[in-house]
C-alpha cells in the first residue's frame, strides 16, 4: 500500500486529528470458527504442548484447520510460493493462525478466501506467490545474509557489529517462521530455494566460547540473547547461560529476543518458566544488570488477551521492560493508522513498549514487502505526537556493517541511494539505470569484472559487474 494513498485516506473526526485515538479492548478471536478446531477447549488452547503439537507446517495441515473456508486458488498460490519463492519453511502456531481473518464470520465454502488474501498477519506468515512482485521480486543487492552478520562473528553465532553490543544467536530455530526473516540464511529448515547454513560447534562449546569472548572483551556491555527465538531453548539451559553471562563484569544490559511472546504466549505463561524468569530477574537486579524482553509484533491483530497475560507475567516476574521491535512491511503495517493502532494496542493493552520498526532487509524475494527510505521517513513523521515520547517507536534502517569501517558517512549514504526507489517505481519498479551499459563495457573489454557508473533512482553511484555471475554488486 502506498503511504501517499493511506495518508490521503485519513479522515478527521471530532478529535480534529488525522488519527482518531480510541482505547480498544483486546479480544481473543474464537478459534472454534475454524473446522479443524471446532472441538478445541480453552484448556487445550492455553496449553503450550497443544500449541506446539498443532502448529501448521504444511499445506495438508492448513487444509485440516481451514477446510473449504478458503478455496483452492489460495492453497495453490501458497503451494507455488513454497516451491519457488519461500525463504522460510512454513511454521505457524495456532495462536497466530487464529488472528488471521478474525473479523469475518465464516459463511460456508470459500467465504474466508478474500479475508485471508487481505490479512496483514497472513501476508508475512503465509506468503503466497501472487503477493510477490513479478517484475522485481529481488533487489539486485539482495543476499542471504543481508546484514553480513556471519562476517562479523567473533565466535560462532556471536555477532560483534557495534562497538559496545553483541548479538548472541544461541540456536537456529523458532516456534514460528516469518516469511521476511532477516536471518533466513541460518534460521529454520531448508526450503526448495534455500539450503540453510548449519551451526557446526556443539551447543555447549559454542555458548562457552561466547562467554569467553565477552570476558576478554570489556568494551562490550550489552548482549542481545537471541536466535532464532530463545523460547525454543529449554528454560534450564537458557537460565544457565544467563546466570553465567551475569558473572561477566562488563555486561550491564541483557535483552531476551522472543517473538513467541506474540506467536505463542503460552510458552511464557508456563509456571516453571515464569518462576525461572523471576529467579534470573532477581539475580539481574542484585547485580545491577538491566534484563528486558524484546518481542516482535507487526500488527495490532496479534495483540490478544493471552499476549497481554504473557507480557504481564514477565513484568510481574521482575523483567525491567518488555519492548516491541516490529518490522516495517508493505501489506502489513506500512501505514500510519496501522502503526499507531499496533503501538496503542501494545502500550494500553499489554504494557509492551513500542520501541523500533526495522525496515525489511534486502533478502531475496522481499521487494513486495520493502518500503523505501523516503516513505519510512514520511511514516515516522506521521506517527509523531500521538504516543508518549518514550513510547514513540523509531523506524530504523540497518546499513551494511562493513561501511562503518573508516568511511562510514560516504558508505551509509551510498547504501541509502541503493534503497531509494526509482521515481517511476509505481509504473515499473525500481531500476538500476545504466547498469546494462556498464556491463556491456566490462564484457567488451574482456575483463573478469569491472566497475561502471550507473544510477539507482537518479542517484549516480559505482556498480561492480561480474561477468562470471552476471550480477551487480
Ligand atoms: S521469530 Fe525472528 S528469527 Fe524467528 S523467523 Fe521470525 S523474524 Fe526470524
């Protein structure tokens, strides 16, 4: 959806504001509306074991839940995407599937087809082939590890990219797989189009090497403990790692990264997990370490009473904060109303702090989701002034890490040029103008590779063309 269109559609109501705030009561959609879950009890629904064993992992299982409420056209579209485009395998917990098409009452065969096609959560959890751009499915600079995290591994799984912060990827799995995942290189099962990288070290050795690195690197004070999703690590092992981490004198900030708080809040509501979080939060407080949870909601529909209960359990257990880091995605939330609805739902209903929206990274086949830097800046402007200042999320764009080395300004600016859309994008998609001419010149000179000047969206810049791969970089 276009930011211009959505802004133009905003209406002023009696508040006199483009965004008319209203407090909204959270609702758990009725899962028994789906044929496959018509007999599922509330106790089953709230059981994490039931949720994990009923995740939808393939088309057959999706059909068993939805039956003929969605017609064959949709299933075929999804099947084609899985075969030809998907960079993540299918894994949708019942909790997440239940938030799709939740505002439309089923009325027989095919009655939810349109609602499923239009649904914002479906757009990124169950992407279909027809969602993707055909003219411009991937950016020419799209890569499997678009943030070059592996290049910056200090030890396996520990990305040391910023001066004082590290990212610890403890494991390569999650309770749910998001179609836009920036760690698609490593996370999840291989798909027909992507053979996933495998971690090679034994889990205990890898975690031990991370702790050793942090002990001998006193310039690091902040660790994002992630994956994958830490909800997939058995709690005793996670607690042991966190306890060890807190013996490292220089570590002052720890953030636990888990989308499961949104996708499978039942995990964080288990009594033994809540008790464990309480132990570790108490330890953190006694050592003056700030321990928080970072979660990942992209749309207001995902914030249900169970999610709110999960967040409250974490805060009551002693975490300093629960913050949201969403991803800015066309078709999901790239609209000021959608962003503000989500932020207010998180803040009012679930005490979750809106924190960041990351721009979708340049992974393969993601152009239909990606929003230009210019539109992101306009969105940031349009959401200012409604939320308290401390809860107004920043929309951020990760730039290539190696550009930080020595020539940060020029590098970052160049990268932004690459992200800028062509002024004619609406007609034909972003274009690398002059690239073909540069490539012809390189080929004519018989070089193995070479550089030429091309422009992207009117911004001139150097491109490197490889006649071996036929690609620009
Ligand atoms: S939860 Fe996070 S790491 Fe897991 S698939 Fe989604 S975006 Fe990727």
